[in-house]
């Protein structure tokens, strides 16, 4: 009878399989490609429409400035694009694998998805172009961000993902 099947081990295995595919087809599977596509689209737009001369976007707070970054943030590792690109892909792929294999609450899943999208977005640039397209410039004279480097959507994803990961509640493990 149908009622017997509902309480059977076969039913439990079926629901585990559905839950597994639900995780695989859930937020990371939609969010990561969407952010990756948006990041690459904005970078192509920046290459076609921007120059190294800053254009105001939000008054004196945010400018659009084209920068070809051959290293990492804050001028680190200049000229190391192939190595950084490989590292970015490994991190992005590792995070996607982690998301596919582990059941994560929504906030950590969102954080890891953002980190994966950002790593993959900059990895595509580093391995494809040999440099990262940066275009968002906090060209302000505010003391804390006066000399902040030019960045892009992938960098925003990495930063926001890291902040969300730090804010995500953690389970406490009991050691008995």
C-alpha cells in the first residue's frame, strides 16, 4: 500500500536523493552563474566605455575608472596573473564542491556562493586576459577610503561573502 512505502527505507532514500539534488540545483546553482555572467558583462562594458580618466557616478563618492590589474588587491602580487588565476579557479571550484556536498543553512550558503562567484569572476579575467578589469573607484577624500583601490563586482562578491560568513551563526559542538 502507499502508506507502507511512506514509512519504508526506500522512501527515506528517495527523499535524501531529492534533497541532494535540491541542494545541487538550489541557490548556488542559480546565484553563482548569474553573478559570474553579470560580472563579465560589466567588465566587457567597462572595456568598451570607460577610460583611466575617472567619470563621476555618485557625486564625489563613486567614480567609474578603468584599471587593468595584473596582480591582486592593494597592488599585491603584480604580474602574477596566471598563478592568481589558477588559485582563483581552485578556490571557486572548491567552494562549489563544498556547497554541493554539504547541507548549509541559507546564510552560509549565500556567503559561500558569493565567494565562489567572486573567485571565479576574477579567475576568468586573470586566465583569459592576463589581468583583471577593475572599474569601481571610491574617489573620495574620506580618510579611511581615500586611497582605496579600484575594484569590480567580483571583488564586491568576495568582500560581502566574507562578511556574511563572519556574521553567520555557528553551531557549537559539544565535546563529550
